[in-house]
């Protein structure tokens, strides 16, 4: 079994056969031409460009009908390339000056074009290189008289490719695509854009997917974690089949107005916000009625990149999210590199136990020169007045104090440079290490809020690797040990007058959301599609009842007893059809 790690860009879990699309290679001949052949070669260029233009317009119309106007707009970048006078003149100049055939001249000019764009700092522009490669293939195919490749999917399969160009995607029969897996690409690559608009699970940037995966073999795509499994064992197949079923169930929607508040029948209100990994998820935040962003993971800016993102690039990303989420707030979490989120750069040490190694805040404090760039970018974005700052993997007071010292240094620098930021920015600690949960009272005195990260808190307190399906049966959110840690954090927050939220996956599970309500949580942050059901659940119960149940549950001895009690308690007060939808 081989486990590949990439970037999840469109959520979901699927198991299926791989359909491999190999990178198309052209052999470009270099032929010396005579002076009298120059006009013929230029004519061939013009003809190829006109025909390619017609071809693109036809595809654009097809996509527009199938997917809508926004996706069809992708092809405008193609049209701009073949209409670019500078490019065309460069090709003609080569033909005339170097006396070479049009295929060679064209491919050389395109290489220069791509080289310039690849060096630009802007991610979006860099990812447009795929457009240029795609269009150049089309033009070259015409010049070399190749026929366009057509891909026919006769059954439901997972597409595996180095990268997918828009026109390759256009040729695919969408109804038979189970998932997308690519070697390269980022969050704004075409595969990602198309996958999201089709709601097809996709993991990109796996680096060697096409080397490891053979056409026709069964693979698992877990696009909730950015994982692809090749040659799966029967136990991992069993585990992921269950996970796929659960994911499917969780996407069944409950329709309540977006503006509906999460208020219990007796008037207790909590905030229900969204977790996002990439800004492309912002439309979902709005669509599902999130009251802000409770966890904005920033690793996507760092993973799968040749160089670290600059302050400017980060600032633009953060300020864009802050503006889009208004009038609500966004909690930006500083990078959580290490563990299962690797950075393929020498700054990151390779460790045998990365989850217990130089991960998250530990890595950042060891590399202040990298960390301060992110802190400055977030602080600058805070001038929008709706940004909060949060740190992952805080294990004790000293880390928090060191982090705050670095913030003060960045603030001082920004003041000197005359750059504005929110002088009263809220600073919060993620509580995801058991020691932090136990010393929550001390940490609360130095924090404006807490957000409990149960994905890690559970793995660290139960000593169960969160990504290892062999021990997945031991990963128990309802373990009394875990619940006692959570209660300790919420109580400490109340004693010290700071709010406490939860951004781990547990927050989006109905029985636990009910328990957390009863324990006194102030905010629950989750994947956007889960929001309506949790809001609706809160609206259908009494706070006093949730408190009563929580008091009883916290003293039970096993996860089984605890889950059973919570299920029963909800069944007692919810109508049968709603209880069924939310799985109780
Ligand atoms: C968590 O640990 O619960 C959490 C939300 O952070 P991540 O899943 O990014 O580690
Ligand atoms: Mg975590």
C-alpha cells in the first residue's frame, strides 16, 4: 500500500478504478527554411491560429452549456494568448531571422513566454501557465497534423493525470468522473476549479501520482485529508468505504434560512462558523449561512510551492478573505506545518515522529524569520477590523508568551513603517495538546479566546495517530478522558471571561454539538455544508436540557455509554424525521 499526500481542493471520499491520462509529448523538428519559404511559414502560422481560435470558441460554448458561464471564462485566457501580438510577432521574427520552420519558432517563443510567467510572484498568473501549455499544444497539433486526443470513460472512474488542461477536461464525459488526482496544480488550477463546480472530490499536487498509479487499478481518494492510497489493503478499503458513506450522508442538506441564528428554545445563542482551507471555499461559507470563519487554515499558501510566499502575497490572500467575510469575522490560524502537512523544503526537518516533532508553533518559533513574515501579513490584513489571530499546537504558557513577543515586534516594525493594523487584535490559542487543556486557566490569562482542536487533542490524549486507519477504531471523541479535557477548557474560559470555541471535526457532529452546548461552548466551527443541520439542532433543543444531559454524561465511564446517552437524549426531544436526517 502506498499513501500519497497532496492538497485537497474539492472535498469527498471515493474509491474506484484509475483512468490515467499521460502527458502528451510532441517531437518538434527544427528545419532550416529558404528565404522564399518565409511567407509560407507565416501563412501556416496564421491558419493554425485561426483554426485554433474556432476550436476554442466551440469548446467554450460547450462548457458554457454544461457548467455555466464562469467556467467557460477560463478559455478567455486561451484566446488572449493566441491573439497576443507580442507572441505572434516574436514567432514571425524567429521565422524571418533564424530561418526556421514555424513549429520550431512557435514552440521556442512559447517557452520564453512560459519562462517569464513562471517567475512571477502571483500564484494566479503562475497557474495560467497551464493555459499557455494547453493552447500551444493545440496550435502545434494543427501544425503537425495531430488529431486531438479524446478520452472516453465507459464507466465511473478516477482521472489520474500530470495535470489536466481545460480542453482535456472538456473532452471528458463528466457524468463518469468519480474523482480527480493530479501530480501538480494548486488551488486555482483548472482541475481544482472544475472539480469544485462539479462537486467531484479532487486531490492535486501529489507530485508522483502518475508514476505510482497504473491505469485500471483500484485507488482510494480521500479529498477531506488530501490523501490518495494506491494498492489499498482490504482493511483500508473497508475503512474508506465507511468513510465515503458517512461523507455522503453528511452532504444531505437541511434547508433553513441563511440568516437563521443558532438560538436554543430557551434563548441561549452560540455562533456557528466555518472552517476553510482555501479561499475558493468562500462561496460555501455564505451559501450555508456561516456566521464568520472560525478556522482559516493557511497551509495552502506554503504547501507544494517552490518558494515560500512573500509578505505581500500572504497579505493579499488574508485581506481578500477578511473583506469577503464581512460583516462577520475571520480567525486566521498561523501555519501548521509538520505532522501530516509537509513542506518540501530544507527548512523542515524530516522526522520519524512528525506529529510529535517540530510541528506548527514549534516550527514557527524555531524559524522566526519565516513566522514574522506571516505575522506581519496577518497584522496588516487586520486593519480591516474583523481579523483574529490564532496559534496551533500551543502546549504551555512560554510558547504563548514567546509568540506574543514576536507579535509585539512586528507591530512595532509596522508602526515605524507607517503601516496600519488593528491595535486591539484578538489573539487566541488553539487547545489541541492535552497539557494546554490542563493549564487552560494559565493560558486564558494571556489569550482573548480559545478554539479547541479536537482532531489533534484526541490523537494526542489517546495516543492514536489520526491518519492511521489501523488504529482508527481507538480514535474516540466520546472518550471520557477527552471530554474531561474539553470541559476543563470551557470552564477555564468561563472563569477568565474569554469565549471558547471548537474547530475540530467533533463540532460538526450533532450529538457532540449538543453535548458541547450543554458544557457551555460559545462557538462551533465546521465544514460549511454541516452548518445548517447544527444550527437547526440548536434551535430545536433547550439549553437547560443540554446542561442537564452534559452533567450526567461527563460522569459516565465508556465512550459507548456516553454516545448512547446522547443519542437517547436527542431522540427524546427531536421529531423522528429530523433525528433521522442528522443520524440519531
Ligand atoms: C484540529 O486539530 O482539531 C484542527 C482543527 O486543526 P488541524 O485539523 O488543521 O490539525
Ligand atoms: Mg490541529
